[in-house]
């Protein structure tokens, strides 16, 4: 006979179900606008090119935003989550555009 014995088998522990739902509901992440401001340095054709490169906009859409910047002094070129908005601000600043981040109202 073998001296080896099997460990005792225990019944599975029953799962505990709370009386109330304790899951955390994340707060709604606010939206942010990426705003390009007018300047006297960049050519209009360059701004259209930058919008096409950074956002993948069509020539028509990029031109529309460029004209808003030129005529109104500013254009909201993108709206979304803060992390992505900060990324776009950084990219546009690398192209030497005047840009700011503002809370979407």
C-alpha cells in the first residue's frame, strides 16, 4: 500500500452577491476644442496643407477652416478627448501655427 494520500476535496466557496450595485461609473470625460488662431506668418496654402497632413481633411474642408482662421481670426479644427486634443495642439505647434486648447461648452 502506498503512503501517498490524496488531499481532501473541499466544496467550492459560494459566490457572494452584494445587495447593491457597487460598480464605479466613470464621470463623463469633457470634450476639448483645438483652436487655430490667425497669424501673419503662415501662407494660406501652407495652412491648408497642414490641416490635410495632421487631420487627414479633404482639400475643401481644410480650405474652409483656413478661411475661418483668416477671416474670423480663429477656427475650431477638432473636438474630442483631452489627451488627443493635446496631441493635436502639439503637432500643430510643430508646424508653427498659433493654436490653443479650450474646454468645449
